């Protein structure tokens, strides 16, 4: 990997990680166009996962106050429970949130619960996720269109009435299960989780915020695991460019978070749905005509 390749991939990662248009689809094309590692799928997967640490940093910076308040409340409320032995009374979110948990601490539990499905599935199918099958353009194109169709349905049937303070265990489970789709290339982690949130009745901006918070455990685990493996998988001269690409992805990712939250306050996901369908159809047409190869 050279510096130009790293910057290009960092820009693509930052732009597409949080916008619901599939970062994997765009990174696969970017890796092809830049001839990254001559199409080695394991090395490309490791590079993408490390670049995600840049967008993870963007989440930490953008939501620093939220993360600190959630962490502090989580520790404080559970310490009080242990030392004062409060009775386990339930109220709050539709009778689900315990009385002794603040909204911030409860949100911490929802992030934990929502992260369990992707953690289990990711570990069970790690070898498949890192292999050639997950870079197949047939799969990517189909998932681009499929998730777009699901987003249309979610926009139509979702009540869009819930703020984050109204979220319960059902919200965490629905969004957490939806996040598993992100393991399939072309689905988009943000697209899948926002879709799940809309199906659960969440407002668009609230769904996006929870999506970003839910990305922290998933991206951290994936990025750190691949970072460890990257030392053996990637050439030694790739690490400086990869660091630059990660910094670029952090900066662009921060701007992408700001844009998406501002956009969803007043707009639907329609523009992203149209983009996904068009891109998916174009890829399918190119594959059908044999203009591009389905594999890296």
C-alpha cells in the first residue's frame, strides 16, 4: 500500500461508513481501482478493518460527552445498586427500564444487548467474513438492492415516534439483529441498523444516533482483532500509509456523522435508497455483460 492508495481508501471509508450506502461495496471498488495488494482478499479485509478504527475515533470524538455520561452513569448506578441494595423495581421505558437505572445507564445496557448478536455471528463465521466470498460483487449488488427495499418498507410502516429515551430491550434486539446483516457485504452497517430502528418505531435521527453508539463495540472488536493480524498479513512498508489513511478516515468520518444527523432531522432516507438501487443495478448490469469480474 502506498500513500495515495491509503488516502483514497481513507476518504472512501470516512464517507461511506456512516452514510447508509455500504462502505464495503465502495471500498471493494476502491481497492480494485487502486490495485491494492493485487486483490489479496485477506490483506484487503485487514486494511478495511484497520481503516474502520479511524471512523471509530470519529464516533468517540463526536459523541464524547454522550459516551462519558453513559459510562459514568453506568458505573454510578450499578455501584449504588451493589452498596445500597435497592429493590429491583421496573418503570421508565414502557415499564422495562429499572427505576434504579438512569436513562444514560439504561442506554449503556441497550448498547451491550444490541452488540451481542453481531459478536456471536462474527466469531462463528470469522473465516468466511475474511474470505473471497465476502468481496463478491454479485453478493454486494444484491444486498445493496435488498437493504434498499427493506429501507423503503421501514420508512412506510415505521411509526417514527420514539426518541432514544423511549428505547427498550425490543429496540436493542431488533437493531442488534439488523446489525448482523452488516456482515454481508453491500448491506451497510448503518443502513441495516437504521432500517431496524425504523421498523422498531424509532425516529430517523434517534435511530442514526443509536446506530453510531452501537457501532463502537462492533468496530472496536473488529478493528483491534484485524490490527493484530495485520502485523503478519501486511507488508511492513504499508503501516505508515495505513496510519495516514486511518487519520483521513477519522476526519471525513466526523464530517459524515454531522451531515447524516443533520440530514435525517428533516429528510427521509429516500436519496440513499435511490442511490443504493441505482448502484446495485449498474453493478448487476456490468456483471451480466461480463465487463467486470465478480471476484477481486
